[in-house]
C-alpha cells in the first residue's frame, strides 16, 4: 500500500481491523499530507499550515468506540468532517449521522441541560423512592444505596432486594454517564444471603456490558462493599464541568455562624494589650447576633475586657464570615 518513502505504524487495535479500513485511513492521511504540501508551497513566508482540532479529535475517539446509535450535529462543517471519520467506520456498525435543523437550541431540544445537571448531582433518586449517593474523591468513587421513601409492600428483605436491584441498574448507568474511572466502591443495603449478592453482581455485569471501557467487577469485600475498577482515559463529567468551591475549598462544608463568632472573639481578644481605641469589623447578620448576645451584653463585656470600642458593619453575604477592616 505504501508509496515512495512512506512508512506505516500499526497501533494495537489494528489487530482486529479489516484491510479495507486500514486502506481507507491510509488514503485519507495521504490526502491530508498532500494538502499540507500544497499549502506550504503556496504560502509566502511563515504561515500556519495545520492546527489540530482538539474537540474533533476527542469526538473521533468517542465515535470510534460506538457501534450503534444516532449522532445529531447542528453545524454543517462539523458534519462534513465527521462524514470523513464515518467513512472509516465498519459498515456493520449501526450508526446514523444527522444534521439538526430545528429552530430551538440543540441542547434544549434534546433536554440535555437538565440531564447534565442531574448527572452532576450528588443524590440520584430512583423511581421507587429510594436513592443513591455518589461521592467522588481523588483516590476513588463511593456510591451509597439508601431505601429513602421506599417502604415496600411485603417483608423488609423483599424491600431490600428491590431497592438493591433497582440501584444496581442505576449505578451502572451513572458510572457510564459520569465517566467515572479508577476504583468504585458500592455500599448496597445489607443482604443476608450469598445468592442475593451474586444476583446484584449479575445485574451489574449485564448492565456494564454496554460500557465500551469494560469495567472489571472484583466482588464483595468482607464488609459487604462491592468493588469494581474502570479504566480512566479522560476527566470525569464533574471534573470537566465543575470547579472547586472557593468558600469551602472543595470539601462541601463551611464554618457555622457559631464557629465564625468564636473565631472573631479569639482574634479580638488578642488586641487587649494594644493601644487601639476603635476596632471596625465587617461581618454577617447571623455572626453579629451570636457574637453580641442578647441586648449586646457579650459585646459590651468584651469591649471592657480589651479596652477598645467595637464598631460593626453588616454584610449581605450569604456565607458566614468576618473581617477586621480598621484599627484606630
């Protein structure tokens, strides 16, 4: 297939690739190279000949993993580029590529905004009233199953089995949807019998067969936690769309008004040996109320103890905080 001084590098997945696919890709690469050469000869001086489209590259990787489905595109030029990628796909793949022509934004028309928001929430409710809680950490992902509002119509054991069964299906869906990678630990509701645990493993296995990354289910630990691993090739959905909260520094918790009020008291106490007559503080209403006490009795005691007058400015911030703004 090669011409002149051409060379070919075969990657691992070429082992299961048909000759016609390799031939098609070679011709496409050769044409791209020829276009680059013509552009170089036509340019005068330094010029940008080629710039890799990172979005298209990522899209190409995702498409190559798909064997069936429908892809909607709202951009004509992008559709033309994707058609070139599709020409290399196996003919046996059941995939269609369509141009979206609706007046409504494609994200709104396909209800994607709401689906993305749901996929970023920590709690996922199931149809029967139970729910799962998903916590992503640096090292692993923890998924906890809870009965929630679901009480069942028969014995508790049947209720537990029903919740675990429904949760197993949704857990598999969320793993794929959120593109969770690395180690995943799933805490199902305690099951009495080994047969019940094996049934959950079977359900997860069947549901995760849809996943192109082929997660590996390790099994239940002695504490009843189901372990599985999934290859991580790119950031998860939350890592891509979310950023660390500057208020709680990503830990999901902030100081209570009581804690902030005590911290303010400790800092002001350090001024008891200073020469400052006036101390100005900006804080939120809840912190000021707790700090001052009923009829401002605590504020007056502290002013006497440190020998300074305290002046407060109330901030409208939603998060409890304080700041010593001026010392006179």
